[in-house]
C-alpha cells in the first residue's frame, strides 16, 4: 500500500547541483531526457548524452531556462554489460534510466552522492513522500541504485532489467528499498508543496 510506503519512508532525498535550484523551482524536477528537450538539445546531441556513458558532468545552458547539469553516470559498456538482464544493451539501459527522476530513501546515501563531486557544490532536497503520493505521482522503488555499477564482481549481484523498479503500491511488505524513481517530472506546483525546509 502507498500509505505504508509513506509511513516507512516519510522523506525522499534528491541530490542536485546547488546552482540548478532556480531552474528546478521554475520547471520542477525533471528527468535527464525531459531536461534535454526543455533545453533544446539537437537529437544527435540527445543521443550522445542519454544513451552513451557520461563520464563527466554535462552543463546545459538555455537563454530562457538558465543552467542545468546532467550528472555523470560512470556506467561504461564493459562494466555495465554483464550486469544487465537478457536482451538489454548498455545504450537501452541508459536511455531507460535517463527517463527517470531519482530519490534516495536514506539521507546518508544522498549526502554521500553530494560529497562525491567536491568541485561542483551540491545540495540535498527533502521531499514529503505523502504529498507526492497524494498528487498521484507514479513512484516506483528498487532495491539497488540502478544508475550506478556496484563494486561486486560482475554477475554476483542483481541484474538490471526494465522490471527493476516496482510501483510502490505493489511492493511486498518490508521489501528492501534503496532508491525511488519517477518517470518524467514532478511539476513545480507539486514540488513546491512537497519540498521540506
């Protein structure tokens, strides 16, 4: 039940560059794919940043929308391929991941991500889970971080597949949850209600 999920994880955490906050407040929290469209990237450039490995941050600029960043993903083909389920290629997995907005259920994980890139100051946004659920957003959950390669030997952990993320209403009781994902966008009006000080 969604209510049980909100009781178990009352706050979700989103890590973002501090300088991106004005754009987030104006446009909402959006996926990398949505961000590329919003900022008018050419299709060929979108393919390069959404389907290829992003080893570094990519800064976007738009005269109306300001600045935004696409997070480095560190999912090179060689490391990612053996961690994918049957029929999935690294390009397809990255395209799937880049359609989602991500949240941690643990403040510790969010802080760790924020500290991983000291050259780009980041902040952690705190969102009220119940507000997001009441707004009808299609929250899903996964037991692992789907946008990263863990340190375990290839093939020893959970393989990534398009079914990695389960709608929160369908989660078994006490299911392991590390990450929450939402396809698309949290619109500004919902975001403003969900943001906690």
